[in-house]
C-alpha cells in the first residue's frame, strides 16, 4: 500500500468523523431537525421490523412445509448402508414442532410489543 493512499485514507476517515460529529451536534441543537431525524429513524425501524417479520413468516411457512413433506415421506424398511438411524418417533418430532411453534409465537408477541413501544 502506498504511503499517499494511507494518508488519504486517514484524512478521509478524519473528515468523516468530523462531519458525523458536526451533523449530530446540529441535529441536537435544532429541535425541528432533531424531531425530523428521530421521525425518520422511527420510520426506518418500523419498515425494517415489518420486513423482518415478513421474512420470518415466509421462513416459518417454508419450514413447516419442509417438515410436513419430511414427516409424510414413505419410510423404507431398510436403511442405506452407512446411514444412521434416528430414534425420534413421530410424536417426538411433533412435540419439537409444537415447542418451536410456541417459541415463534412468543417471538412474534415480543416483536409486536416492541412495535407498540416505538409508537408515539
């Protein structure tokens, strides 16, 4: 790496830091700008939360479909050579699915609680 490149990188980093600090100070000193900035941040958080919730819902649905297909596969009487047998019964798997579903419900409720706390 060239010495000039390192110097330019350090100089740019310093300018970014000073610019960031100045921007924060301006925002804190101007009530209108502060309210606008916090409003924008809240909108972004709300948007991201909704996006993540949608992705979580899609992932949950895909996982359920995968497990349903897996549980409903016809079982062969012989295991292929080198494969390991699992001692979990269908009841055990169903119980695990129920526990995971309960965790998802709890997480959804926590997410909704966070959304409610963020609303003015």
